[in-house]
C-alpha cells in the first residue's frame, strides 16, 4: 500500500481531513517519525497521535507476520 492511500485511509477512518499537504513523505520516512513529529507536522495533537498509533499498529503487525506479509496484500 503506498503512503498516499494509507494516509487517505487513516484520515477517512478518523475523519482527519486531507493530510496530503502536511505528510507528503515516502513510507520509510513516515516510519521513522516519532509521535511528536507527527503532532508538529499536522499541527494537531489529536491527529498526530492517531496517525502515529495507526502506523505503530502496522509496523508491529508487519513484525509479527513477517517482513513481507503486508507488502503482498
């Protein structure tokens, strides 16, 4: 799943609005951001925390299922 689709999906689920302007990074870059960096980039503590938490779930799921499990979806 590419980052734009993932961000759109997260924004839709949590009704966060359009995130493409503030988070137009590749997946590797997004995966390295801390919760605080997401808060600063989005300008919202609530939005930043939700994105960071959702990304953490994906990263942990990938670890538990094996490194290629999510890329083959």
